[in-house]
C-alpha cells in the first residue's frame, strides 16, 4: 500500500537521514527518489521515502496532509495481521514447498534441518520469542543456501558478473546492488513466485551496468525480461505474502 506525493526538495535545513522521523513513521532517504512517497507494510509499519536534501518540515507537512490515508491503512494492516505465533507450516512459494516445523521442548535453543521439508526448533514451550528468533535465522540461512546460487546461475546465463551476494531479512527492500559489486537480497524473496524472484535478480544485475533508473537501465531490463512492468507490480505487492513471524 503506497501513496506518492510531489513535494519539491527544500534548499535549507536539509534532512541528512541520520535521525528517525517522529513515530509512528520512519524516513528513508533515497538518492534516486524524485518525490516523497509513503508505504504501509504488513503489521502497520510506515516508511516515508524522500529525495536527498529534503527538509524535516517538508516531510512533516507531507505526512500531515495524508494522515487520514496513512491511519486507515495502518488500522487495516494491523487488523489483518493477527497474533504473531510460531507457525506449524512454512510455505516457500519460490520453490513450491511446504516446510513442517517441529518444536522440541527438550532440545537446546536453535534450529536444525535434518532433511528437506522439516525444521526442528529447540527451546522451552513458553519461549515463543526464542522460537521466532530461531525461525528467522533459518530463513536467512535458507536464503543463503538457495537464493545466492540461483542468482549466480541467472548471471551466468545472461552474461552478467558481480562480486558477491549478501542475504538479509530486510523490511523495506527486496534487493540492492552496490558500486563494489555486492548484490544484497531479501530472504523474504523465498515467499514470492519464482518468476517474480527471477525478475528481481535481473533488475539488480542490470544495476551492475547502470547504477540508476535511467532509460538505458530500463531498456536493459526490458531486453532481459519483457514482462518487467507486470512483475515489478507483483513484487511491489509481494509484502502481503510475507508472514507476520518474519519481523520482530
């Protein structure tokens, strides 16, 4: 759920991204952004993305004007979220797999995968927070094991090169590419459809040649994935497939 505004960047009292905006929203500075946008994520997290050089007062006025819309979306997101409990089954849409989760109250805290499709989580039954932490660690580990090699295969097939892969449990980004050649991927891609994940891979690989979103960049993306507009929209909606236990 997103909303776009067209506030021009201010020229004085610049916001440098070192401070968080007042609750209940946070600010993310994006050097490529041309306007202010606000997005409400699952669970009710609100992130305002601003161009570099935007003054705090500009952000506050933007949020104030759209407060009713933001509050309505936050209420809807929280209402649909429900309680965050350790799951019994985890669906990885990326690989069309269901993973059974077995909780062992006498095993030491942490996760173990003895064979594909079954996760064993140790720890006392009253420590739901500890069990969720173990599941989140498993998610990142599974992302490292499977998303990284898949990205490398796509790069080799399409003639791209990059330095290394980094898997994180990110809240607002599906991926990024640094100037040094490191491609960061969100472990939550495991919950997305495979063609959407492949599009994200190609998107970040194209950034190894164009570190921007210029017409040349999008032309390169289109050359490798003609359906990029459709898949980009699906990726934007992809947060609805991320279960609540993934985030703190």
